[in-house]
């Protein structure tokens, strides 16, 4: 049995974030596309960092390919919906997690894998919340376009598999590294990092991102859009 049977998250996404995401779904899609590329690059970076770990390389190679297919799905949807690409600065979410990670082995590898657990679990949760909004759209006065909601409903299961994969790799690493009580070590460290993740994903946040926290009051969509540089992705001839 895995250390985490359902979700490792310690706090739910604020409903205010979901409302903001529905109102600002074009920006959401653009940042989501960036997240899929980052997820693929993170998997590749771990393959380069630990080339001797053949099982990790094999599993993360497949994961990276799937993340890039997700990026292609989001990009096609953006083009179909006429959504421009937005250049935005990274939000605080990943930086908070990186700051909490240890830098010496075998703990560095363990923390990298556990942060992967939390990021994928948060994505899974937010996909589920967003996919439900067409049915609940009346509550916020608006709803996601059906193609966007359908994509998020389809991606939820993938993200669940991804966080479970990272967890299995973390548990295996703890065992092969010879740590005392490997499952207990994984569970405790995951709990510690989950507290950091929960704060980053729920605390008031001036920036709107796929993994941002509760939106601060008074930030209009127009103000947010004007703060980033828009650049349309050129289509192939």
C-alpha cells in the first residue's frame, strides 16, 4: 500500500481561485501550457541528474512525453479559442517548494520526487474543480467554455497517475538509499513539504497563475492582462 492512498494535499484550493480562473480562463490556459512544458523539463532534468537510476529514467521518460502531449493539447485548444500566448514571470509556488528542498543526498533526490508528488496532486485537484464549473457556472455568474472544461476533465486522471508515480519512486529511493523506516521517512517528509505547498497554494497572492494562491481583492482581469506582454504564437504555414 502506498504512503498516500488519495491526496497528499493539506489544504483545498480556495474557491476564490476557482472563480478567478473561470473568469480569466484565457490566461489560465496560457499559464497551463507553460506548466506542461515545465513538467516535462523537470522530468528530463531528473533523468540527467540521476542517469544511473534506470527505472527512474524509464518511467520519467514516458512521463515527459505525456506532459509534452498535454502541452500540444493545450496549445491546439488555445489556437482554436483564439487565445494569445502570454509571457509572464514565474509565480511564487515553485520557488517556495524549491526553497524548502534539501541540497545534499540522499535527501535532495527524495525532496525532488516529493515535490513532484505535490505539484501533480495540486494540478489534479484544480483540474477536477475547473472541470465541474460548467455545471456550477451559475454560482459565479460564468462558466468555462465547454472545450476547456472537457480537456481538464480528461487531464485529471493523468495527473493522479503522475503524483502516484512520483510517490512510488520516492518510496523506492528511500528503500534503496538504506534509510531507516523508509516509508515513515517518506510520509513525514511529505507532510513537511505539503505544509509549504499548502501555504503557497492558498495564501493571498497578487499574481494569478495555475498554481497561485487566493487572489487578492481589487485585481481586475484587465489590470492583470495589461501587466504581461502578449505575443501570439505564429502558426505554421
